[in-house]
């Protein structure tokens, strides 16, 4: 049981890539006061958590209505994670927006914290490990995001600009590996469902 919780925790942590997000967060909030930054951090993490949980709640209903199987989603989700990770490695500069009062919602909450990678990973680990580990993983990861963003300048000073970028790159490589694994698992499920022995 504990193993499932740990296994569910890691993919979402990798998908969020909080250390890769730090330099972007600092550049977006550089003109704000510490008090305003505190509000933005809270707004962004709450938004990201609500969107993730909502997607988990309705994801399978949507799949059922559209006739999409978990194997279909594993293959599509794996390909998407692979593309996102490759794009992050090749073109690391994410788009920024003019500071505004809704910055905690867009672009920080969505799509920088909870983007396609997190949504895809969440619905997949829901099928692999169950509701309890998935919700626990999302909750713990969002609490970690809140803690790191709240102390963003300190973390960047400790790790350095190069350190945060290096961690982000490693996370992108891990995310690509998870994408390949999901594609493999999806193909395996399709073959087994067709009655062909997987070797």
C-alpha cells in the first residue's frame, strides 16, 4: 500500500517540475511586493489543485462517453508527455505574460503548475494506483509547490540559476521516460486485449 503512494507521488512531482518553474515564477512576479506574491502563490496552488481534482473526477466519465479506453489514453498520454518533455529540453523558454491580478490563475495555476503533463499523469496514475494514492500525491505535491514558491528567491539563491535549470532538464528527461513507459503499457494492453501473448 505504501509503495503505491510513493509510486503515485513521483510521476506528478516530475510532471509539475517545480524547480524548472522557479525562474519563470520569479520573472513573472518580480514587480510585486512580498504580500502580493504571497497571495499569488496561494491563488496559483489552489487553482492548480482544483483543476487537477476536477479532471480526475470527470475524466473517466468523459472517456466512457467518448468510448476511449485506458489503453488509448495511455498511448495518447505517453506520446503527449514525450512531446512536452522534448519541447522543454529543446525550447526551454516558456511564454510569459504581462503581470495582472489573475496571474495566480493564468498562467501560473494553469498551465504552468497544472498543465497537460500533470492532467495526463493524474488520470493515468488513478487507473494504476487508485483514487487514494492519486489524491494523496496531488495534495502533497501541491503543498510542496506552495512551500517552494513561497520561498522562491531563497531556493534559487541556494541552487543557483544553473542548478534550477539542471534539475528542470533532468525532470524533462524523466518525464520523457515516463511517456515512453506509458506508450509501452498501452500497446501491451491493446495486444493482450486482442488475445496475443506479450513477450
